[in-house]
C-alpha cells in the first residue's frame, strides 16, 4: 500500500470514526474504507511458514513455541504496535440494514415520547352499579315545555317523585337534533297548557353521536321525599338514556 493510498485510508477513517463522522451517508466511501482496511490487514499478516521436513519441524517445535510466547509478551508490553480496527460495515447490504434499524428505533422512541408528553389517560367510568331501569310509559303525557312535537318524545313512569322525559333537540347552529333527557318534579309539572314548569329542580342533558344523553347530580334538599328515602342526601346518581330505556346508577347501590 503506497503513501497515497494510506493517506486516503486515513481520511476515510476520520470520516468514519472522528467526532464529525458522516460516512454512514456515503455508501461508496463505506465500501472503499472496508476494502482498504482489509488490504491493510492482509499486509500486516506474517508471511506463510516454509515447508520443512517433519523431523526438523518436530525438533524445533518447543523453541518456536517459546519464541512465539516471547514475541506475544513484547507486543502486549510496548503498546505501540498497530491494532486491527474492525471494519465499520462489511457490505452495502449490512450498511442499509443498520441505517434502517436506526431509523425505526428513532421513530418508535419519538412516538413513545409524544404519547407520554401529549396524551394523559383519563378514567371516564366511576364504577357505580346500575340500580334500576326506567321503561317508556305509553300513558305518560309529555309536558308543553318540550315545545313542538317531533314524534321522538317519550315519557317514563314516575320514579320516586321524578318524571323523566326524552326527546330530540338542536344543540348547535345546525339542523342536527340530538337525543336529550330531562328529569322534572312529577308533582309540579305545569298542567295548564303553558310552556313553563314549576318545581324545585329540573335536570337535563343531551347526547352527541356515540355519547348517550346523561343526567347526573348529587342528591340535595328539595328533591321529592320518596326519592330522598331511596337515595339519601349526598348520594351520587346518574340517569343514562340508551335510545329506548333509561338506566339509573348510584354510588350507594
């Protein structure tokens, strides 16, 4: 290997192993570096031993072994002999496989970091058991407070002094109508044909797409006596409309 080739090898090694290494983006340079390092390694190999008669080889085996041991110790002790550096990449195929694997690892790490930074899981279910189900009452009269009829309104049987009604209403500026659930005081519903209602409370909630219409509250003063006896003050209750029936949930069973 002449001086020009050795200088080329030195420059390629600087690109491969130096602080500003960029050879991984240059497959031709990688292949050239691998070739030159192999040539250098072959040049450092000792010449092949000469063939000698079997008797001479046998008589000199001990001496040769001792000399080889001495040479090994000298090489290890001075620390100045050239050390063989393994090739950076053995072939173009291995180079691209290595580069692709690095890209995949980087993408996975980036995705995992993004998830941990921007997405915090929130538990939506409280785990309260369902304690009852309200079914439509064909004899129930939908109060005037619901306005113009659409045919989707339903009334439900009186539930411990609470009257439940469902219907569809516009909840935005479009013509889309979403299912809604209302809970009123059964004893205070207006019966005079007006569009108002009386009572200590009115609860309502509307659904959206796959999310059902839901009403939830903590029982407080002003609720019907029968309801308070069933669900004492401070109880969390939830009413969920599934499109036909209304499920009742409570944290106290």
